C-alpha cells in the first residue's frame, strides 16, 4: 500500500511542474511592464510576494 501512495506522489510532481509553467506564463502576460524595472525585477517581486502574483492573476481583465 505504501508503494501505491509513493507512485501517486510521483504522478502529482508532473502536474506541479506544468502548473508552475502555466502560472509563470500567465504572469508574463499580465505583468505591467515598466521602463524603470526590468523583467527580472518583476519576477523577484512576485517570487518574494506570491500573494501579489495571485492577486494580479485573479484581478486580470480577460483578453478580447
């Protein structure tokens, strides 16, 4: 039974990597680029403050 749980855990790891890639791509599309801050600075801000990143995604306007 422990082996089954371990296999399930490995399967979920694949989804985690995909979810992180999707989140990163969503942030790239939503980041309010500024001439004063390079992209790496934005990534650092959102990495240090994940709640800001989630808020940015949740409050984004749909693309028309």
